[in-house]
């Protein structure tokens, strides 16, 4: 076996090892308090753009940056029931790091993560929902190492200019040909600045619908 074949075999093994660690909620075998109740809090989680883009891209894999308690992930799981789509939910589940937000410090570390997993465990799509408890930049490296790409990427994590631009930049490189990216919170000036900067630097147009935004033409020529 030549070096190239040996290297490729090692790379496949490396990717498989990472992919095996990206377990679904169903595979985690978590236990929850008997009195725990569903609490699917979210914002703009059922916006019509979800259904529109899923119908257009027919994604096999979705990356979601910022999942909170799972409202948007569960909605996307419903919309992709016939596609067997796997949804990778990237979040620290520690709250918003913006010091102006009341939940910027969460001393009950893991509480929101447990709520997300409990909510997802009640869904028929629990085997297709994969929590990735990591920072968005750390998760991007893990997903890349696992050899994963997505057909649809939903950005709803940080809301500061630097954070949004970093997330868009990192995850745009993980979108497969024909895929696209969209997000929430267009009403935030910081989000608008980050989105329009990326669009300008990459010769893209931005489509908006209320608080939602999407890139027009992203990866249409990617090979």
C-alpha cells in the first residue's frame, strides 16, 4: 500500500472517529427527572423561510448555530421528516454572552442543555437531532474534522458584529454545492452589518423577510 492510500485510509478512520462522537439525542441515553416538562421556548422558530429553503434545498444535513431549547431544530425536523435529514445543533447552552442580556451568566451549567435534550427526546426525530455542545468556532473545527458538510445552515447564535461575521465565515466553508445559509435577527444593526459585509466581500445578494435573512447565490457555482 502506497503512502497516498495509507494517508487516505488514515483520514477516513480519523473522520469516522469524529463522526461517531457526534451522537444523536436518541443515542445519548440520557435520564431526566420524572417531573420534567417540555419547555420549547424560541423566537421566530417557525418563520416561513424555513419551509421555503428546505423545499428548495432538500437538505440531507443541516447545521444550526444557536439552538437554545430546540424550537427551530424541532420545526426543521418536522419539515424534513420525509428526507431523513440529520440536524447538528451547535450551542454552548450557557446563554447569551452579551453583558446587556439578563442571561449572560448561567450558574446552573447544563440546565438549558438538559432542557434541549429532553425536548428533542420527545420528538419522533430524536435519532436525527445531534447536539454539539461547543462554541461555534470549536464546533466548526470538529465538523470539518469529521468530514461533514451541510446543505442548509441556520445562523442564530451570537448577535455581536464580530461573532456573527465569524460564524458566517466559518460555516460558509462547510456548505455543500447547491446549499445555502440563512439566519435570524435582521433587526439587529450588528447582524445586518456582518451579513452585508460578507455578501459584499463574496459577491452575494441578501434576501430578507421580516427578521429572517438569507444569501442569494451562495455556493451555486461551488464544485
